[in-house]
C-alpha cells in the first residue's frame, strides 16, 4: 500500500494514477500488433525460411541441395507466434513502465520482443523435432514391411502418407514424394536419390537426417537391397529408442534430485525474504551486494538448470 506523502494525498487510489503509463504502453503495443498483424505474420514466416536457408548455406558446396529442392520446414504457425509475441510485449512494456520512463520502456520493449521471437522459434523447432522423432520409428517399420512385400519406394510412401495424420513426418515425407521428378536448375529432373539426399541435409532432426542419409544410398538400388537397408535402419531405430529409455531411467534420479535441491533452496530463500526483508535489503545494499546477489541466484538456479538439461537427453548425444 502507498504511504501518505506531501505529493500523495490519497494513497488508497494512487495505484490508478500509476497504472496510466503501463496501460498506455500495453495498449500501444497491442494496437501496433493489431494494425500490422498481416505484415508481422509474413515476417515471422520469412524468418523461418531464412533460418533454414542459412543452415543450407553453411554446408559445403558439394552437399548443398539444388535450388529446386530447397525446403523450409513449417515448425510453427506465424499467427500463433504473433499472438504470443504481442501479449508478452505488452506485458513486458507495462512492467518496464513501473521501473523506467514510458519512452524508455517502449524502446526497451523492441529488443525484448526480438529476443522473445527468437526463443519462440527455437522452442517451436524443438517441439517439431520431438514430434518427428516420436513418429519416426513406427513409420520406418511400416515402410520396411511394405518394401519387404515387394512394393516400390514411391508407392510405399504414398500408402504411408495416406494413413499418416498431419504433422512434421507427413510434411517431410510429402516433400520427398512431391519433389521427385521436379525440374532442376542445373538441368534434368530430380531423382529419388537426390530428393532423399536433399531432405537429409535440410531436416532439423539429426535422427531423421541420419536415416535419410542411410537410405539415399539404397533408393536407386534393387528392391532387395533397399528392403534390407530399411530393415536395418528400423532395427537401429528400435535399439536407439531402447538406449534412450535406459539413459532416461538412469538419469531420472539425478534429474529429480537436482530439481528438488534447487527448489528447496528457492523456497528457503523466499522464506528469508518474506520473514527478514529488512536484514536482506541491508545485507545486499553494499558495494558488492549486487554481485553477491547474482552469485546467490546463479547458485540456486544451477541444480534446477542441470535437471532440465538432463531431461533433454537424446540418444544422438551418445
């Protein structure tokens, strides 16, 4: 509650006056996002494409796909990202108004929005890879069964896509099916080997890329060779899933212990702040108070961060 001062005559309603600037900044951010929602959605979609193209440009010239085979995965819906970015930008601008002038808060909201967009794109790409890897083993098993039954590679892909729900795997395998026979900029048409090899270096999933790199060698070979290669890939994926589950089980105790220790430290620190705020403020108000405070916060967060990192373990890391 606000205290009575010579310039504050009605402390019980002072929050209304102080809320004017944050409300104006939040309304300005939401209005700006509403007016430019179309262009901002296109910008977010273009950022995803540019990110994929930069990854391809970093490859050696011999491994870069033909321009006709360039493909950018749709890891997230730009409209959804726009709504989240607008909401968080408005909230961050309003929060900054409480500690800084309104114009400075608006200026600081821009880099915070850019950082938020980058974090959202990374998180969306991570979810895309998780969904793709989750469906990969079963799909490769079905592909192996179809190839073993004498079905050709293209027909097997068509049957799989007809029975696969919409998602990252259907999008990437649909690319493999749709780009076969496409005219290349360098002349000729795209062969199945070229399409599979091009997707292998463009997919964001390291696991899927390793599988496609393995299959690109066998796609142009006789049916029995391709069938054996696909069966071997299916067995390797199953073994990989088993190793990953074993690793997660072994690391579970360490992960939970780290999170529990970190949360216990946070709870104790919060209790001290609540019960002895005057002493805490006095202890950290000296010349080295800020440095020590940051060190304490980092020490409290390290066990939690370690537990979170261990929860992201993948078989490819081994």
